[in-house]
């Protein structure tokens, strides 16, 4: 019998990294590596030169040399070192347009996800084999080779078994997760087809490149990256072998792969259900989420118990939790509430809230965050003073949430119809 209650759904690189740093979690996946099982797709995932990536490589005892991923742009039948901002907008628009519809390409398209662009001509990365990273990670984690077919509020059902859980980290694409959870969501995306070829897309050039973005709408692929001595072409949308033969008739094709969720249109309203965390670009449905963010979130302490105990430890300077003193509890409650009100007003002063005085100053998010945390710490102190436990907090939170959810649903179903205007 498996007594584990913490699981990671998905055996891709995000799940492997989280499992490596959180040994109390067990991966459930039919395979290891996710789409990176296709080795050539590792050229689409970069190990950026960040403190988080350095930490991972060091922990895996993998030596990797720093390198620059050099980007170029192909425009007007010429390879160029850089392009102006307006052409980068066209580049984003092209990436968000099916290769079949490029003849209709225009800048009327509303760009909401500019993380698809880049502001430089190179990216500082580490030259390391992702194949090796995945193999080392796989040896260090616990993996149940099984396929999840359903997820409920407290159970994971697989093809071979059923598992009760207390915590889930989901790294699979959000549309798949929500379908397994029984609550499909309308998340926007575009398929992406990857074509590995021996044919160089740019024959004559003196410019070195690792990655080329193709701006011209007459060219159906969006970018090409090097994979050893081969080249990986990327097309927005699905592409059949027959269509590929018409588009690249002279290309020496090695392999073709279509990722149905290849291009994510970021949706920050993709919020996980209770006891579930989303990790990675496709789980969070956030195109800006990179490998270094996965590493950071895998290492960081986000557990509420640590926050609860830290604040209680500080409040022990003012209150002996072994002694029940109703008079002191009431006095401290009054003082905490006054502090909450004062800190709330300090937070208010960080924004342009007065009537007729909007946009006088620029909102400083750092100051705003600090004042919000100050409010939270004093607010948490009220619960500490009255000896409420973290179990009390969670139980009451979910009880009250069920009540307000029911009230809201009742309001929606019993909303009075607008009276028709009399003619």
C-alpha cells in the first residue's frame, strides 16, 4: 500500500525539479521527460544564467559553461542583427497567427502577451545537456509509472490505483488538469509544429546565430534554432506531412512533432483548486514562466505553517501563550485592530485614492507590498492572541467559503430579470 499523500502530476522537467527538491512528494506519470523525450525539443528550452539555475546545476553536480544564445532576425530576405520595436510587434503577431492565415497578417491584432518578444540580441545561458539534467533528476526522485484518469477534491484515480492526497503539484497543461478535475476551462492556446531538418534556412551569411526569428509573412515558419548540426523549424498551428512537403519541398526532414498546447496565451485567472499548486509554464498558463521560476518555486518556502509559527513566535514577546488572561487578550485585540487600521491607511496612502486626485503619483508596488504585509502581520496577531490554531483557521476559512460561494450562486440563479422598456 502506498502511504504517500503528496503527489506531483507530470514527469516533465518541472515535475522532476520539484520532486528533486521536495523528497516527500512522489511523481505520477506514465513516462519521464514529458515532451522533451523528443531530444531535439531540448533546443527550445534554455537554461538561463540565473542564481536559481546555478543552484540546480550545482546540486546535480553538473558542470556547465556560460554561453550567449545569439538571436538574429530575418526580414526582407536578409538576416539582420536586430530590428526596431514595431517589427517585434509584427513578430509577436506572426507567432500568434496560424501559418495558414499569414496572408491576412496585420497589426490590427491586439497584443496582450508581449513576453513572446525579446529586447536584446542574445540571452545569457548555460551550455548544458538537458538530456543529462533530466536523467540525473530522474534518478533522484520517486516515480509511479501510471496514468492519471481523474482527480477529485481528495483523491487521484489512475489506470492502476487510487490515491488519497493532501497536496498536489500539477505540472501538466492546465486544460488537461481541469478536464481531469471535472471542470473544463476556456484557456486560449495555439498548437505548434516542430520540424527537425538537416536543411539550413539561411545559406549565405557572415552572421553567427543560434536562433532566428523570421518576420516576413511570406515565410510560414516563425523561428529556427540549431540542434547540433541540424535545424529545428517552428510553425504556429498543426502541419500535415503533405502540407510540409508543399512548404519545404527541398528540405531534408528528420522528424516532425506537434505540441497541441505549444503556444500559451497567458491567463492569470487560471487559479488552482484547494490543496493543488500549479508549477511550470503550461500548468500556470503563463508564457513568462521559465525554468528558473520552476527552480525558485521548488526551493522556496510557501507553506502557511511556517508563516503562522513565525508570527506567533514574534507575538510571544507580548503574550504568554501558556496563560489565559482574558483582560490582556481583549486589550491586545484592541491594539492589534488599531494597528491594522493604521497600517491599512498607510497602504491607502500608497495609491491615488482621493476623488479628483487620480494619477498624481506613480504607484510603487514595492511600498504597496510592504504595507500590505504589515496589515497581514497585525491581522494574524489577533488569531494568535486568542489561541486559534492553524487547523481552526483552515476549517473556518473553508466553512465560510462554502457559505459565501452558495450565497453567490443563489444570487446568480435568482437574479431578477431586467424589465423590458415600454414601447
